[in-house]
C-alpha cells in the first residue's frame, strides 16, 4: 500500500472554486481501481491550507490516477495557483492504532450504558488478541 500525505495551499480567494473542482475530482478518484482513500481537509481557510491524505493499493493504481484525464485537467487548471508539499510512503504491516477494548473499556462497562451488554466488547474482539 502507498500513502500520500502532506499539505496544499491555494489563495483563500480561490477556495470556493478549488473546493468545487476538488470535490468533483475526489468523487471520481474514490471509484478508481486501487483507490483506498482520497481525502482533503481544510486546515486554515484564511491561509488556504489543506491537509491531504491518500491511500493506494499499489504504484500502478496511483500511476493510473495521475494519468487520468480528469486528474491531468485538474492539475493543469490549478498549476501555478496551488503549492503543495506531498510525500509518498510505502506502507506494510497495517494494524489498529488502539484495540477496541483498550479504547472503550473505561467508557462502557456492563450496566453503565442504556443499551447494556450490546455496547460491551464482542467475542470477535477477543480474536484480535485483546
């Protein structure tokens, strides 16, 4: 798996158009073969700063995305009006950041939630080694 992450800046005056263009590109990109996730979050509207996060199954999938007509058109349209600092990482050994029981045990115990036992860890959580 490949992870693309970093930041992107556009002129704050261009934000409405950039967001509209990005939303169209993102909707198509998420449907592409090998696209695991493709997201941007507006971190600072006054600075036009976005945080970017993408996950791709492999390099071939990322290459196909970068060569796709809508991606090329987006880059051409915004070239010179956006600056980015994006990095690509190879990822392996994917796992949960925190196990379910570690995260929720202090919050939900038997009898402390109106839905009772259905909010407690399930038997399948045991199989993950918790």
